[in-house]
């Protein structure tokens, strides 16, 4: 058997290339959309991808199953569980609980493991030539290292009311089934630390059934279903706004993109005309570069590992947008955008020089130090906002500071006071860079950014308060 774990650290998303070396055939489980990665693995190992499978209809990334099937001729093996409303709406090989299929000499048995979603399935792998015992379980968003998949996304992100309680009880039953598996079976989940599909995911890539029985909180509630449900549903992180669109696009037929798109370079005139028409401009530079000089009205979303997630918070799928990004960054940025289906890129300019060449001036961010922040806190007529998530805020925040999550900032501008000084902070300054640019874009004039945030505040011995 050939096995390769493919990990996208930008979305904390795992996919798997598993091949039968004797037959020269392979399956890919939960592929990302830039599928050239898997084509390269197959080529390097003289294998043909004949099967593509998914553990469920994903919410956090746009699956590359159809792109991979289009390029290789592989059949798609997808869940037919979950009932009406939870079935894929395009041709595929339907899988039910107990279904067995083979990839060369490798045997896969399907387990229906609802909870995170009603149609969720896991794949139990037996390497037949080596043993008649199963060796690996591919769990998708069912069991993670140290956690289980959240059941509230359908309600919180996709707006399907009344599903999270039902999902939590389904998850309890699925966990009990997991408990019956042999301890030695390896567990390969769909996500790692940093994913919004759970609240306490571990950073190591895999685990075992036995290890999870010992350390995973979800397996400590054997005789307490109500306690399990309560803990599972509380303090989950805010689901990114784009999750609802991912649920739709992963379920229905859609346009395929089988290679990384190329960006169109805009002239100064095209750039100015687009801005005048209200096209959003995303400045992908690092926060310090943006703070030193930015084009008024642009949004600073750094091109780092969190780029796709924040783009999904602030852009709609039907609106074009422009990137400020050096040519050397294009391939990386476009792959990140592909993975959540944000394909409507109008074009790019390489630097902010386009603005000054048009005779305009750049603005600078008003970034303040810890000492300045403390002096401001002693004065009246200042609104201080913590832009972190609600669970982070509850776990420890500066006394007297309000919480307004940056992902929902534009929908809550009425809560920000335009008539007085506003100081924003987060954990380490990345979210306040976004927040500062959004506030300036929306006409706020007296904003200051305490970029050091909670990291600096705590590390220099300052007090925090918590909420139960």
C-alpha cells in the first residue's frame, strides 16, 4: 500500500492519497480543488487515480472531487445517507452504511457517522494482502485528534434551523460506535488545529482509536448524553460567512476549474475606474507595510495562512474584486482563493504605487503602543473594542472593553461610535489590521490600532477578566 497525507495548512484541511502498488491504482479522499498535487503524486508513483471519495458535503472548502474526476476519469464515491435534502445533486457512486468497495487490493468499508452533518461517512481501510484486520479509519469531520466535529454549522452558517441539537445527539451515538473499534486502528481526520470545524482540534496529524478513548473529551461522556450535548454546543468559534456557500457549491453541479487561474494586470486607468465603481480592492501586503501607506478604501487581508478564511468573511461570491499583490505571490494566493471558490477576481496591481502615480496620496494607520493605549484607557470619551471571537473574549479580556468580532464588524457599524475616539485590538494585530481598514473604508476618522493586542498585554503582566 502507498499512503500520502496531503495537508493544506491555510485551511487546516487534510486529504489522502492511498494507492495499491500491485495494481497501480489509487483513491483520493476529500481532495482540495487545486488537484495538480494529486496528479503529481500519481505520476511520481506510476499510479492511476481511479476513485475519488468524500466523507461529507464540506462547509469549509470547495472540494476538488469533480475537477479530479474530470481530469482522470475516476469515479466519485459519495454518501447517499442523510435523507432528503442531504444528497449530492450530480452523478456519483452512492455509498451507504456497510457498503464495501475495493481499490486494487485495498478494501474500504463505509461507516455512516452522522453528527457533524446528517450524511457524514467514514472509511475503514483494510490492506488485504497484509492482513484481514482493518488498519486505518478516515473520519472526515467526525472524529479529530482530541475533538469531534461541531454539529451547529448547518444552523449557524447555513441557516438551517433546528439542526444543531439533533446533530449533537447523532454525534453522541456515532461516538459510541467509534468506541467499539479496536484500539490499534489509526485515525486520519479531515482537519487539524486551526480549523473552524471544531473548538479543540489537536495539532498532530493522526491518532489511534485507543488514544482518543483516553484523551478525547467526547469519549469521556459514555453515560451522560445530555452533558455531551451541552459541552459540544457551547463556545464554538464563529463559523466563517462563506461556509453557507460551500455547502451549496459542494452539493450542486457547478463550473469546474481544472488549473490555477492567471491574474490580469490592470492599468492605472482600469484600476481607478474600478474603484470609482465600488469594486472592492484587497491589499494583501503584511500589516506593517499596509500601516505605513495604504490606498484609502482598500481592505487589508494579509496573504498569509488565514487569507482564504478572511476573504470568505468579507467578500460575496457574486462580486468582482481586485488584489494588490506582487506577481511572485499570485500562484499561492490564487490557490487559496480556489480552495473556497472565490473565482471572481477582476485583476490585480502589483503595488500601491498605482495610486500615487495617479496623483493621489497614501494614508497611514494610526498604530499605538502599549503605553499610549494605557493612557487612553484612563481618559473618557473613548470606545475600546476587542475584535476577537466571543469565546476568546470570555476566556480572558481587558476589563471594561467591549467585544465586537471583526468578521461581523461591517454588519455592526452602528455599534461603533463615530463621534468619539475608537481604539481597537485583537490577539496579535492581524484582525485589527483588517478592522482598521474596514472602519476607515466606512468613514470612521478617529480610529487607533493597539496592534500589540492581548499577546503584549498579557506578556507584560497586565490583568484580564473572564466570563463563565
